[in-house]
């Protein structure tokens, strides 16, 4: 039975003092700074036994919380904040009851590919592609959910190296890109569709037919420019995105998209024959610029037909007038041979908006206004291999003349914002306003990408005449502008990465300091010893120094503290072992009595000496020092630092992965 009581006693002590802490208790114990490290209040803090309060002081837990907040701020909050700041209601100034048409212009998304940063090593190249795509995807999705535009129009340069990827009938003139073929271009097209087309109707409750997305306007990175364009490359682009030359009636405005990168071949010398292809059919250059030239020649008539169709629909009629049944030759298109009705020819022209990838010509050093980010407040008038910053002056004049009634021009290519007023292309007193739209990608040389918002309102009657009643008028009594614009800026991704870098450096420094303090500083265990009721360690007594139980009971407090074990303390200690004795007489007498012993008949040890033949109370290992022995040196610091990095990184990476997936 002696062993039975010893077993119960040992298990009782083991359960109370040797219970293994849980995962979170270990995390709090390993990550918290020594409580006496702080300059004030160490005793008060060390006396606390509540894990939740101590975990708040944990350096690692604090870092985890800081990473969670910072990642949420950088991956979600700033994007929603910036897009919400561009709400239509915040800047539109139409009169009450206006039914405006809202358009968003997106310029130069220019998906990053091997052509963007040639020679950039892996994994930096893959990370660049991943983060630029993520930026575009989040921005475009919020653009749909928050702003809900009626129409989205891209202004070219959808890809960065699209012109270089080979077709079955052509290949890149540069040796470095010959290995990229049709399959790679199709992968890039699918990637573009996953970012933009797949999210076109996300978060939108309106029917799909009431909204429109146009992405057919090509840029020099999609096709090349001038004589650098390969016809199979252009045919492939048009087959997937539509013709670059088109006219749309949107918001009672005529929006004319022109493939100016192809038109720029007009007048250029052919790189093979040296011919300039100045006339129709002269040299191979005419195949490049010819279709666009023909489109401009027919632009006014095409606009009239489009306006007539819109007016008929608004009047509740069929889209086209019924034609007389007649026999035509197979190669004679009906639309080109049937004359326009007089009612159509006499219709007033509604305002026209020109869309071109390359900006119109302007004099060198023409200022771009206060919203430009670049240090140089002007678009450089220059050209080079497969790029041209502005169109030729002759081509710019031809565009304005042949389209007619152009009041606004919107372009891309430059990646930064630029607003100018052209007064040399039109006799109108106000001139023609052109806005070059910022790139939407943060990898295009601008710190704060963006997009342009257009609000169109042009009320007209059934004959196409402007309705001035209730419309805002200019100070001179004339009709006010029918287009309002607003530049919407997106977050500075490089600034976000910089904050991540500072937080990473701070995390490493903090964990290194904590590791040194945990190894070389005062341990938290010593603080706990001062506040516990019972000792948590023991000093093993040799067999020659063991004392009878009676002497242990009568020993004073100094002797008990010397043994540093379980012992009855004197009356001065006033612990639970004795009742308080006062002058009022209700306390128990302070005497040292020998504890009763149990005989063998009472299932216990028959004597004190037999009782101590078993393992003594002081021999019970309340803490296994062999397992909790502290490792000193740089190895211990490294292990503690590695553990901290792992714990913080796991939580931060899981949270970041969720944010990316949710985006």
C-alpha cells in the first residue's frame, strides 16, 4: 500500500505541476518578452496568470496582427478607397433628371510578358507578371462593382509583345522572339480575357445588352506601327478583337475609333523597296494604311447612317428602312449602292469623339497640365523603332477633317496623363480638347496608374436636333459641353511594396531582439517562481541529511526556505498550514506535533522511517529540469529566431493567400 499512496501522491503532483501546456500557451510562453524587461510595472504583470492578457504582450502575436492589418490595407482597402473616391455623383454636374451615359476609358494595360523585361531572372520575372495581373484584375473588378459603367473602351496596347509573337504566315524580325509562336499569343489572349472579359458582368445586376465593352483599337505593341506592321499579325488581332476602325453611337455621341498605327504607314518609305506608297496600290504599304484611309473617306456617310438608325429606334421604328426588291450583282454590296434618303442627309451632325492610340501632333514642349505625373510636363515629339509618340501633323489634320464635328479626342500610348487644347485643326473658337489617358498598369513607368471616366449627356429630339430646354448653357448663351471627364487614380503599388519591406525589416529586427532576450535575458520562469504558492523546483537532499517528519514540522521558516521544498512554515509565515492566532483567542495553538503514523493494519506505513524509505516529497520532480534545460549561445538564438519567423510567416502567408484568392 505504501507504493499505492506514493503512486497517487506522485500522479497528483504530476497532474498539478507537470501538466503539458497547449499550443497557444506554448506560443505565448515562447514569444512573450521577459516581463521584467519593461521599465515599469513588471511585478504587476508577472503576477498575472491569465493567458489572454499575457498573449497581448507577445511580440510574435503582435507582429502577426500587424501583418494581418497591413496586408488587408495594401491588398484590399486602398483599392476600394481609391475607386470609391471616384464615384460618379462626386464630380458630375448635370442638371436634375439628366440621363447620362457613363463610359470608362482604359489605356495601355500592356500585359507583362517576356518582351517587357528581357533578361529579368526567375522568379522575379514570374512575380512581376503575377503582381501586375493581380493589380489589373482587382482594379477592373472594383471598377465594375463600384462604378458600374455603361461602356468600357480600351485605347490599345493590350499586350506588350503582341506584335512579336509569330503567326503561321509570319514571324518576329528579331531573333530573340522567334521562338514564341501562335500558341503563346493564344495563351496571352486567354490571359487578357481572364482579367477583363471574364469580369465584365461581375457584380452588375443590369442586363448584358445594356452594357458594352470595346477592345478592338490596336496599339503599336499589339501590331507595330507604320511599315513595321505585319499583315498576318493585324489580321489575327482583328479576328479576335474586331476591326480597329469603327463608329458607335453612344450616349447621343458619335464615337469614332481609328487604327492610327496602320494609318501611320502612309507616306513612309517601304523598308524593302524604298517606295513610299503614296497612291492607292503603289507598293505594299497601301495594304497597311489603305483600309484605314478608305474608312476615313466614308466616315461622314457612315456616321449619317448610324445616326439615322439610332433615331429610328428611338422613334419606335425598325432599325433600317425597307428597301425595294431588286436584283443586284453578287459583288455589289447593297449598302454602297443604295443612295441615302434625303432625310438622313439633312440630319444635323451630333458631336463626335475621336479615339486613337497615338496622340495627335502638337508643337514640342506643349504643356500637359497639372495632372501629369512625369517630371517632364510635355509629350516628347519623337519616333523610333516600332514607336511614335505623336502622329504626323498631316495625318492629324486629315483625321479631324474627314471625321467632322470632332469636339473631343482621347488617346493612349504615353502612359501618363496629358490634356491639351488643339486650336489649329478646327475653326471653332474653343478648339478641340485632347486627353491622353494614363496607363492602368503599375509596371508602365507611372507610380499611380489610373483610368478616365466620361459622362455623356446630349438630349436630342426625333430629328437629331439638340434639346436646349433645361440644359446647362455657357456664359455666352451657347450650348455647354456634352462631355464631362474625371481622372481616377489607383493605388501606388510601389509604395505598398515599400511598406511591406519596412514591415519585413521591422519584423526581422524584433524577432532577433526577442531571440536574444529569451536566451540571454531573465527567463519568465523565474518570475513565476516568485508568485507561486508552492515551489516549482526542488533541491534533492542526500540520505545523510534527511530529518524525521517531526523535526521538519517544527523547523522554522528559514530552514524551510533553505530546503526550498515542501515544508511546514512557522507562525510568522501565516500560511494555510496553521490558523491565525490572535489575542482574541480563536486561533489554534501554535505547536509542533508529530504527525500520526498509520500502522500496517490501517493500510499505511507503520513508522516515519518506513514512510521515508519511499521517495520523499522533496524528491518529486515538479519540473523536469533535464527537459527544460536552456540552451545558450548563438545556436539557441538562431533556433528561437527561426521559430518566430515560421510562426509569423505562416499566419501572414495564409492571410495573404486568402486576400489574393478573394480578389
